[in-house]
C-alpha cells in the first residue's frame, strides 16, 4: 500500500464490498488500481463469444469482411472506452447514474437502464448456452438439463463485489491462458494445414457490400454494450485524487487492453483459426470438448465462469438502478441472483443461434443511447459549457434531478422508434431488406446525437437540475453517512428535511415516505433543518491525504454553477 501510507487501500464495510456503491457515487476511498480493473475486465474479454462471433460472421459474410469489421471495432471501441472510462473515473458514476445527468433525467434514464440489463441478459444466456453444450457433450445429459445445472453453479459466485471478481479473474486467467495454449498446440499439430488453408481460402470472400455492413452491424451490438460496461468498471478506477493512484495511462490501458486488443484482435484471430481447423464448427463449447476431451471441457468451464460472473455483476447494477426508481432497493447481491435466474430461463430461447440478428437489433437501441450521451458530454457540456460547474459536474441525485430532461428523452425516443422501424422492417425483408437492417444503427446514432446537440444547446442546461447546487459547507471530502455509516463523498450528500440530516444519494433512494419535500423547499430552509454529519477520527487521515491530492471544494455557494440550471 505504498501510495496510501499507513491507510488501507480502500475504506468501507462488508456491505460496500458486495454492492460497490451500486446506487451512488464511488468515493475516492473506494478505488482500485489499473491492474485490478484490467484483470476484472479480462473476464469478459476471454468470453467464448469472441471466439464464436467472428467465426459465425465469417461463415455468412466472408473472412475479409470480418477482418475489416474487427479493425473498425477496435478503433471505435477504444475511443468510446477512453471517453467513458475517463468520465466515470473522474465522477465516480457508472453508466446508469451517468445517464441520469447526461440529458435524460431521473425517470428518463430508466429506459436505458432496462435496455442495458437486457443486453447483459442476452450475453449471460449466450455464454450459458455455450457452457451447457460443452457439459452435454462431455456427460451426455440433455442440454436443457445442462441449462439448469449451469445456472445453479453461478448462484453462489455472483453474491460478492469487485474485490471477489478481481481475485477470481486473476487466478483463473492463468488457467485460461495455459488451456488455450494447449488447445492451439493440439489443433496445429493434428490439423492438416493444407486442408485448413483451403478452407480459409474458400471463405475469404471480397471486401464490401452487404457482407461488410452485416459484419460491422453485428460488432456494433457489442461495441455499445462494452463501452457502457467500461463505465461501470471505470467508476471504480483510481485517479490522481483518490487514496490509491492510477498511472497517467490508466484509462487508456483499461480502454484498450482487455477488449479492443484482447477480445477483438487476439480472441478473434484464434476463433477464426479454430473455426477453420475444426472444419466450420463455430461453437467453442463443442469443438473444445471434441479436440481436448475433459481438458477442453475444463477450459470452457473456466472461460464461461469468468465471463458470466461479469455479465451477472453488470446486469445486477442495471436492475438495482432501475428498481431504485420504484424505491425497491434490496441490494446488488439480490439482483445478481435475479439476474442468474432470468438468464438461465433465457437460455431456453436459444439466443446463441440468432446472435448476429440479436446484436444488430440491440445495436440500434444502444446506438441511440450512445448518441445522446456523447452529444451531451462532448458538445452540449464540453463545447457549449452548459450545465452544473460549466458542464463538468454530472448531476445524478434524486433530490436534484428533473424527472425528464427532454433535451435527451425526445432524441432517444425518436432515434429508437426510427431505428427500430428500419431494423424490424429490414429483418422482415421490407424497406430494403438486410441493407436497411444493417444501416439502422447508424441512423439511430445520428438522429439521437444531432437532436441532442440541437435541443441541448437551445435549452442551455435548464433541464439538468431543479435548482443550483447546494455547496457543502466544510472542507472535508469524505464523511460517514449518518443513516448507514458508510463512507461517502461529501458532494454525494444532500440536506434531507425528512431525516433532518445530510444523507447520501443511496439512502435518499431508500426513502419512500418523504414525499420529495426537499424538491420544493428553499435552500436556506433545507440547510437550517438538516444537521451536518460529525467528523469522525477514523477519516481524519483519509481527508488529510485527499486534501493533499486535490483542491478544496468550493465553499462559496454556486460560483461555478450557472443560474440557468
């Protein structure tokens, strides 16, 4: 712990270790080093889908088009990841909380949260099917029984937070690398390379046309989901103002190494090779067992445990945030169990055999969300300087947010309707057929981004919050929330007239009986009613360390906030 002296790397309770601040801002006292975030993300990057997807697309569109699509995915994924990881690390907000402030509002972001959960559910079911097929191939039990057994295995694994996830991914990564290397050695030693070369030559195809559109559209379905997944991990990434520190290239390493390079380039190339060597089998759960027997089965088990742990973790965050709007907050671990149960049921829908189409349709919906968030983050806030703290502060707290920010809700709805209409019409063979289906995600992105820029610039930040920010009146940066005793950032707190104390955003989400009285009370009344949490000796050293890393918070009321909020 050299960068924190005699302080622990993270200050928090067992509850925090399970929930990872799922409903609130991650404070500077609960951050992870770059290596820990990268290792956690490799659980998703080593997923079997990154072996199977390029093979399945190559069979339909040709290897040449798939290679171009991979290059496209690497570039776009890295740019999006850098943007979201940097923003999440700076603000401590994941995709769900971030979206509340990025032009959607408290209730307006609910749709994106639910959509995001459906994406993780799709991936959980897909990876679960691959593991189930390997289990059936190895044991001979019916695949539908394997679905149930696989679901049961994940239940005890998903109860814990990133501390467990990072350790699990670290130790299983070694086994994965050794197993994959052994698989490649066996394939290359056994395969008739001349036959493999002939198979590849027969499936190269030409670059361009509908095949290229189809391959790119399928990767778009991954790119959007992976980008927001990086925001969920990036909120936990250390920065220059946290107890533990991340290097200057921390965000770039997180953005590039696990997915853009590891999943798309390395796993993609290996997936195409194994597909060709196996004579056209695109399901790793089948050909790994066929090639290596028990060893192949163990390899696919390790792979799927790694990825579905990440799928369940991210899906549980989405469910926790969605149901928090209904004031139902049982904790992230409960939603992780719900995620596993529903994901197991989704396996019976056979998502794997329709993955390309599913990803193309999901790409339309995710493209609208990306369009809104990027336009708001870079153009309305960044270029225009609109919003709290000249666009730097993303307001996410229930007590401060408007229910709907029409600058983003209208573009999101319009882009989703138009894009879905084109996608479904193309899927059914109308409106230009497959060409329309594959272009629909671009249409969705451009409509959402263009409208958000136009409406957000005209609104000048008026839709972000119901009032200017209420300044925290002391110099401390973290305190213990008086209701639950957890360590929180002081800018996560708000004066609550119901509890008559400054409380954290998570406890605000828990409170049902208050009638939102804080939203109508003037600031002087709120500040007078609510007591400040006491300074605690245990956090004195942490605050001293944090104050040495960042400038003190503004105590003069609202000098950074525009009156147009």
